[in-house]
C-alpha cells in the first residue's frame, strides 16, 4: 500500500494547529511603566527607617545617669548592736544610726537612736528620732521626735517637739535653739555706800 507524504503533512499540520488552539494560562507580566512607579529612593528610605528602628531599639542611658534617685542621703555612720564608741568627735557625718552605745560629740543632719541604742554626750542635729536613750546636751534645730520607748534626759533645746505616748523627757528643756540666756549683772545685788558730806576726823 502506497502512503503519500501529503497525508502525513496534513496530520502534522492538524496536530500543530490543535496544539496552538489550546489556550495557555496568561501570566501577568510586569510592565516597564509599573516598575518605574517605584521611587528610586524607596531603598534608601527603607534602609533609613531600619536604621532609625535599630537606633530606637538600642536604648542607652544618658551620660552621667547612674540610676540613683535624686536627693539621696550622704555619708552615714551606723553603730551596730553590742558596739561601743567612746570618747570621739564625729564630723562630716550626714546621718548617724545608733544601735549600740555612743559617747561622743557631734554635729550632723540626722540622728536616729534605735530601741536598744544609747547616746551620751553632746549633739547638734537638724532632726532627731529617739527610740532608745539619750543623755547629755541635745540641740535639735528643726524637729525632735521621742517615740514610746524613747527616753531623753539632759539639757534639751528644740525647734519642734513630738513626744509619743510613753516617751520620757526630763531635764533642762527649752524651746528654741539659741544658747542659754546670759546671766545679767542686774540679777546680782549691788552694794553701794553713799556718804554725804566730807569725811570728818573723829574728835578726841
């Protein structure tokens, strides 16, 4: 049987035509115009935004900020329980906290005597809080607070006084921080002898 080549050519053409007839899925292509709508500064803005974000994320405290609360107290001396401090002069001390025994002279801002503590001597203080015992000369320029377990004896001068129920205060107590009144010469009797006329010799 003779097969003519025209028959195969016809089949190939029909097959080719059939393959072209099948619709292909359309893929959205990016047009040059769409790509040009993106600003060339977008990359730089994104990088700048990321740099800003990283800078915000790394929080660094300002220089000199140690985290300490403002107005914190200065130097503090603590005399613990069963400790005896005798015959000293306490200077450059902002706060004295006494749980033991102190025999001293001091000028400070704040003194606090615990219930088991005791102070003997002379003290000039802005604020004194007494839970224990004080014996001596005490000048409180601002406020003296004596709690229920406190006992204060001696020469006491104060600007303001608060005594809790049960607290004890005895001795020479005066309001005000001025020194004791000076003795006036008018308090002493004056002896004077007034002689009228001239002294006359005694007649023999």
